[in-house]
C-alpha cells in the first residue's frame, strides 16, 4: 500500500478486517480479483499438464540430463513465482486497496479510494490527483 497514515496496530488490523468484510460482500469484485490473482498459477499448471516435461514417454532411451532438468525446474519455478507475485501485487492494488482506503476514510482520514491521495474532506467532489469521483460518507 502507498498510504502513510499514522495508525496503531489495532486500528490497522481493524481497517483490514473491515476492508476484507467489505470485499467479501462484493461478490463480482471478489471473483474477478481472485481469478486474476491465481491466473498465472492456472496457466503454469495447464502448461505443465499439457507439455509434461517430466514425461518418460517421449524418449525413453535418452538418459536425463540432471543439470539441465534441475535448471529447467528451478528457472521455471522462479519465473512462475515472479509472475505470480506481480499478478498478486497488481490485484491487491487494483481491487483490495480501494476497500482499505474507504475504511481509512471512514475512520476520519479522508482519502481517495482509487489513488490514496489525502483529501481535505470527503465532501470534495473529485480527487485532485486522479479525478476520481468521491462519494461522500453519508450516501
Ligand atoms: Zn485519487
């Protein structure tokens, strides 16, 4: 998260708890973000299943080059972890962070739900930073 709001551990926990509950209520966002978050693993899993690099069927006579095999497995895992991490971070910023910012705003620290820009108050119509329309608390 990009926010640098001074908060106690307890307040932070509460904010994330409420953000989680808020996100669980939004089934569409939850389903979409979960899907995007695990997409790399799905793709890698499918690729493994389809190409089956450990299969003995293709060339049973050729001895396995252990170094090449380990490099392939290690490189593949590192690549998968890197891509999976990027997708996860993107999902958190794109879908989860707005819920967190909304809860922080509700605690009395007005903040744009989209970019985290601190606002003078929640009566501001548009975020001066990203021009997102701001919903006031009592709507
Ligand atoms: Zn903004």
